[in-house]
């Protein structure tokens, strides 16, 4: 991988990271504790709010995991290991990386 390609991957990974961090800030309210105010909010409305809260928490967990994968890809990029399969050491198909630049294994080793 030449310097131009490395820089392009670096910009792409940073853009993905920045986008996830921006979403993190906007989603913070959705994971707050649902207040129990039974007279003001009906039982079904509270159940809907609890369900929405759980979905927001699950989304937050996925976002954090994706951020960790992006940070790992940036570290591999710094160390010249980006795009190399952790299983066999062969290059990962660029089309596969294009779909998900955080991948660490080629198609043959991903099973």
C-alpha cells in the first residue's frame, strides 16, 4: 500500500469515527433512566419509553464496539499492518475492505 492509499484510508476511518462520535452526543438523552410518573404517563406509554431506552442502549453498545474497531484499524494503519489478514498474513481483498475497513481477516479466514 502506497502513501496515497494509506492517507485515503486514514481520512475515511477518521470520518467514520467522527460520525459515530457525533451520533453518540445526540443519542445520550435516549439512554437516560425512564422516570416513573404513573399519573402523568400511562402504563403503555411507560412500556414504550422503556423499550425505546433499551433499543438506544443496544445501539450505543454497537456504536462503542464500532469505535473500538475503527481505533484498531487506525493503529494497524500506523504500524503498516492495515489490510493484512490476521489469520494467514495475506492481503485482504480491497473490495472487502471497501465494504468494511475495520475487517481483520480475509474471506478464507473469516469462517
